[in-house]
């Protein structure tokens, strides 16, 4: 129910004042801590730095984002990856393939020089 029609639209007035009458291409990143702020059509084209609890994540607002909240585009949790024995084996094979490909590319380059 985060985007329910029953709720009032929560647009931060301070953010609207900061972008009023400015060119989106020439305006630097606008930092904000208001993750619950709804994206309005006036914000399209601007870059916002949305705080995720650690750093400000750059969010370039497009037309598809109107109606969503700023916090949806700044994840607060970092997914590392699923691990395990099988995953390590796959990564090892991938590294070996990259190394052999790099060696073959350098050998081909050396052959062309001679």
C-alpha cells in the first residue's frame, strides 16, 4: 500500500523550491534525505542524491519514475551473492577462461609484430 490512492501525495516543498526555475542539465546533484518524497513531473531530468543510510546514491529522474518514491531507487541493503562450493567452482572456471583468452590475445599480437 506504499503507493495507494487513498494516501495524500507526499512531495517535499523544499525540494520543489530547490529545482524551481533551474535547468536540469546545468544543476548539480541535489542531496536529499527524504526517501518518502513522491517524484513529481517537475523533477524529471534532475539528479538527486538520495541518502541510503551510508552514502548519497545518484538518481537521475526520468518520466517512468513519476509517481514512485525517491527511496525506491536508492537501495539500503547490499546483496553480496549466494555462495557455496558450486559457485566457487564456476568462478574459478570463469577466471581460468579469461586468463587463457588474454594469453592467446597477447600471443597473437606478438605473432603479428614478428
